[in-house]
C-alpha cells in the first residue's frame, strides 16, 4: 500500500519494544494473573486461596442476581452509547456552523469532561436528591409533583444514564467537532451541486466521512460505560434501589473490595473483559469494515 | 541535527533501560533479590529528588510509627492536630498519620500492605471488620503487647471494652465509639402541639407522635434515618435478640444469622408501617447518612435517628438553621424490655512483625491517644464517647453534661446498657455482605416487592450462604 | 434581516441554550461551593451564592492541601503525557514506515489493551508493582501508564495520512527514520500530540483507585484521592468545601484544554482518508 518504506526488520521492533514491553508487563501479565486468580476461592485480597477450578464461574452462571447485573449493564451501556453519541453529534453539528464566536462555545461545552465521574456524581446527587434536590423543588413548584429519583428503580437508572451522558458529553462533542472540521468542504459542495438535500448530504457525506471518529468514540464510550461509570454509581445510587443500577463493574468492586471475595471478583473481571473484547470485535466486523484505516 | 539525534538516542536508551529493570524485577515476583532491590531503590530515590515533595520534618533517629485511619473532613484535621501534639511532646517517636479513605478502603489498604510485608503499625478498623481482622492474621492482640497497668482496661467503659474482647483477649484499643440516638426538632414538636420535652420512647409512641406531626402539617415527614443495617442490628440488640448463632459469634464462629426471629420481624414490620403511613422518609439510597441528615436539618422531618458521633455537628446545624435540638434514647418496641445498644464505631489495631522498638513506640502512642485527656478532647470535638470512666468523672465535674444536655442521652443510653451477648455485638466474618443483604431485604419490603416474612426468609438464606462461603475461604 | 443573519442568530440561540444546559450543573456546583453546610441543605434550595465563599475555598486549599495534590498530579500527568507521546510516536513510526513480519498482529496486540482498564486487574497489578519495589513511588503512578493503545492508534492513523512522497523525499535526502521522525513527522504531528496530551492529562487527572492503594503517604497523593478525603463517610461532609475543591480541581484540565484546543480541533487525523 505504501511504497515509501524504510528498510530494516529489527529497527521497527526496537521502536515498538518500549510500548510492547510496558503493555506485556503492566497489562497482559496482570490480566493473566487475574485469570489465574479467578480459579481460586480467595480470602483477603490474596492472603489465602484454594483452587476451585471453574467454581466461581459456575456460581455466577447459576446466580439470577448476576444476570440482572448483566442486563442492567446492557441497558445502561446501550443508552449511554446511543443517546450520548447522538446528542453529541447533534451538538457538534450545531457548534460547527460557521458563526462568530464558535470557539467560545467549544470551550464552554468541554467543561463536564474536566470533572471526574465521582465529582459529577456528587453534583447530580444534589440536583436530583428527592428531598432537598433542586430538580424536585422546581418540579413540585411547577407541577406539584415530585419524583423519587433515588428510590424508584426506573428513575434511578434514568438518573445514572443522564449523569453519565452529561459527564461524557464534552469529550464526545470535542472529538466530533474535530472530525467535522476536517471534512473537506469541497466534497460537501460537490454534493450540493449534485442536488443532494441537506438530509441526504448529512447521511451520505458527512456521516460517512466521520465514521472513523464514530467508530473510535464507540469504543471509548463502551469502555466508559463499562468501567468509568463506577465512581458515578458509587456516589449517586450505590447500585440501588433494589440493585437497579448495580452494573457489572460495581458488583465486581463490591465483591472484590467490600466483601473480600477476590476470586469471585476476578471471575467477573474476566467476564467483563471478554464482553468488551467481544463487543469490540463485533464492531470491527460491522462498522469497522467500512472504515478504512490504511497502513 | 546531530545533537538532537544524540539526545533522542539517549532518551530511548534510558527508557529501554528502565523497562529492562522493570522486566527483570517483575520476573522475580516472589522474591526480589537484594541487588535488584538496590537498583530499584536508587531509581525510587532519584525520582524522589525530582519530585521534591515537601518532606515532613522527621526528627533524626526518631522511631517512625505509621498510623492509618478512615476519618475525612474536619475530623482528619483534628487527628492531625492531636498527633502533632504527640510528636511535639514525645521526642524519639514520630507518628506519621494518614487518612486512607473509607473504613473499607483503610482495611483493604492495610491488608494489601501487609501482603507486601510493609503494613502500617496502627490501623483503625470498623467494628464489623473485627472478624475479618482476626482472620487476616496480620494483627497482634493489644493485650499481648501492652500490660494492663499501662492501658488500664478497668478504666474503659464496660460496653466499649466488651466489644473488642475476642477469645478472652483484648484485641484492639477502642477509639471512636458511638451508638444511635434520637435527635428531634423541638420547634416542630411545639408546632404540632406536642410536649417538646417528651420525645417518643417506644415504637408505639413513635406512631402516635408521627400521626400528630404529619396530620398537623408541622413537617412533611415525621422521621428519617438511613436505610442502614446498623440500625436493624441496634434494634435487635435493644430487644435482647442475638443477630448470629453461637452466642452472636462469640462462643464459636457464627454460621447462621437469626433473620427470621420474632425480633427481626417486629422491627421490619414497624419500619414498614412507618414508611407506608408516610412517617418515615429516607433518600432512596442505601447507607445514605448525608441524605437523612439533609431531610432532618432542612426541617422536612421532625426527628432523625443517627449516630451519637454527630451530636456536635447536629448542634451546629440546628444553630445555623435556627431550631432547637433535643436528643433522646433509641426507641424500642413496648413489648420488650430495653436492653441497650451495641457499641459501634472503630478501634485501633496493631499489626504484627515490627521490631520491638517500633512496637513499643506504637503501643505508647495508642495509650496516649486514648488516655483520659484525649478521650475528653475527642468526645468534646465529635460526640463520640469518652471511652474512659475517669474521663466521664472529669466531664461531670466540669458540668459538661449539664451545659450540653444533647450529649447526655447518648451517654446515659450506653451506661444503662445491660451487658449481654446481644448487646456485646455480633461477630460475623461476612458481616459487610450480611449488612447489605439485610438492607436489601428491608428495601424490598418497603417497596412492597415482598412480605416481611418472605423477604427475611430469603435474606437469611443468602446471608447464611455468604457466611458459609466466607468460613470456607478462611479455613 | 437577511436569511443568513437570521439563521446565524438562531444558531447562536440554540448554542446558548445547549451550552447553558451543559453548564448548568457546573454553575450549580459553583453556587454550592459558596454556601455553608446549612445553606447547602436548605429547603427550598438556595441557587444563588452563599456566605462562605472565602471560607470554603480557603479550607479546601489550606486544610485539605489541594495545592500539594494538584502539584503532584501535574508532575505525574506531565511525565505520563511526555513519555506516552514519545513511545506512541515511535510505535507509530515502526508500524507505518516499515514492513516486518506479524505487523498487523502486533498492531492488534497493542489495540487489544484498550480493553484492559486498570480497575479489573488492580489486585494483580498491585502485587506486581509492589514486588518490583515501586510501592509509594511515582514510578508506580507513571510507568504502567506509559504505553497507550489510544496513542499508538492515533499516531498510526496520522502518519498513514501523511503523503508517502514525503518519505521518498526524505530518503533522497539520505535521512534515516530517526531524522525523518524529527524533521518531517513531528513538525506535522502537533495536532495529534495535542489531542493525545489532552486525553492523557484528563485520564491521569481523574485517577482514583490506583493511587489510593499504591501510594502510602499522602504527601505523594493525587488530586482525586485528596478530593475524596473531603467526603469520607466518617464525618459529616461539608459539601460547600467539597464543591469548592471540585471547582479548583477543574481548573487545570480546563486550562490545558483551552491551550491545546487549537491543535486538537484543527487537524484530528481520524476523519481524513487518503
């Protein structure tokens, strides 16, 4: 594909070796260790352990509560990814209009990204707390109705989704703006001359051209909703009510660090890991196929 | 160009060298050999210089004692001040104090550090972590290290000393001890036409009082307390019911929890009635102390049940929001006799395997930290109990309780507690998990998803399994 | 009014509304950061400024040593940003401008780590890092994060979008790959560098669990752990101070973003197909 290459077999490996070394030592090795740990019944974060083979996995497979956790994760992840990215793209399109002062909007929109998930959680907790939160106060003075945001399972899920989308909005918007600004305007003009309406122009030109960005954001958003959401759930709902927001990463954390079932937590890590890998592979197969990566 | 290239190559070589060290060291995961250790320490030292973090002034030759605790907020600052006092007045010892996040974070960090052979000398551990701490095997009983003549166990208030005695040994030094009391807003009581000096004593009283408060519109809700297993445990003890079998886990390792007992059902039924009638309010989140505080402090409920350790804070809140605060005992069902409460809170544990000199320094610090004067200081600043009888005498001589009646209820409640296995508190290995199971069962009942009997039966099954899993894992 | 200005005005209006919605929670936090504990808990909620602005910010800064934590985090994030960029660039160079066996396999091997967050293997990582002897040092906070799948991915994309003629030209000049990197690639890569630096900075800035367990002394601790120590469960939280801390802690990432924004938006390589 690229005619212009340098020669040498060992040189590129030398260039890659620091990266590979770190990845092998600090990512692959601990992951393998986690695999090993998942076949033990472990006490005290590894102080004592008994080999039990697939025992942890079998127990999870027989636990209806774990299926519930998986289901909750799927719902929350789907909502965050689809709705979050949809809103982000819409905002990015808006902010990418050729108007005066656009950079100011770009700067204003990034703010939520500068907060950690836990801090974002605290803010949302105060906004939505059923008894003294601002949202319920406004709602009751406008409509006379109050909602039990933390006590009602459906509302609690909704709250976590809203907070997570909000927190990640800045990140998505900025990436999308970057993607949109790099679209060659000539292509869009050519499409206009061809008589394409704004809708068609968007789908067949703009959306197609930013598909690599969408793909990249898809992966980061999925990992975000699988893992980074932890701080948010811990602060806002603690996995409740009635386990409604007990996502996989939170369940794993509780087993590992609150209940001292490290083997069980390791088994869940593996499941989570396999799930993310599986999802990403599916994406590579589907959306990824249209995305040309070169090289 | 040439110099850039040289620089670049140098950088790459450095990075690769670093990686090689990392790789070599990581291969020897079980034991690091001294030579490599040296190289690594060198690197660590170099980065230390680069960091140039402000060094604490550790006096030369002083024995350093590391002390980890779980207090954030203003209490962290108070502890730092107390430790500074100690360091200032005790040459030869330097106590290094660190806040390690929540109770759970602190215990986790200590266990992880112990696995690396480098635990802090002193760790604050919450009461439900006691069995975990015992089983972890990283701690040494306090009474093995200190002589009674040094730490005066007889001077400790009965209930406080009881909790931390396991297998006849005094394991850890009680520090922050508390139990739940009733706080109430006297202004709302007056508004509802109730006697502000007569807070409800029993479950039945509570229902009557709440009816008046809510129906008169004096407050939106009657009472709040966090949906936390701790309150359930306290009510069990107050009725003289043991939470776990085998003498609440004190005669032998607990294997079952008594969640289907009549006492348990009485508590949850009352809780449910309070909730259904709109008297009881909580934020909707489990273990949400702040949520209940907010409901009470903002005047949306006339009463709150929470820890005695909040007396000082709650007094400040009442003053700021302009209402008169009262405190009273934890209510109990009229059908039973009030037995008293379990001592909650945490104690200081000593880890094994330090040189004698450090052990002595750590022990001496703990003795000082919990002595008469410091127990008073700690009590006045927080509302946690003064754990020493002599501290109480001093406080009484100062007329402290007369001048600060809010502290009195907390204290009397503890003194009147009858020393039984039930009020001594349960010891369960899987306690953190059992707590969550109980909370979720109550949550289910309140939400109307299960009857009291069904929810408790299911919870018992889950909890017993958790306990058996735990017991298997520590064998 | 022409159609164009009307459209522009509408766009402004829409953007103002959107920005307000996005910013509202932050403004809310800003208001709460000036309130005393009782004001925070007041009902109906007080949405304007409270009376504790100076007290809260002073307490956050002095009593909870946010300055120290922020400085520590800046150092750690700076080191990670620099080396991560360097290593990713080298890897990108190797992947794009050379041919060697198993090239794609190696690329996927790197990309795969995108799905291995520290959280899921933290116990194993803790053991490894403390066995190396890095417990309580900044090495533990930096070295494991120096390699980055995102970085390699971004540089690979970017390098691939640079015209191959440049390589030919460089070879005619007799430049080796290293000189090529410095004289051709890096000057053309500032945008990607900016984008990566921003992502990495915020990633490091938001680290909580790992520094909490691996760093023993709070003088070395990072900002999120510092923030969390304001809300520990064993005392009532003064939310005003906590919010003040959160607002202070927000400033560095925002400054970095504003500084790097131009690089970031004006040439993010992902959408360019060549």
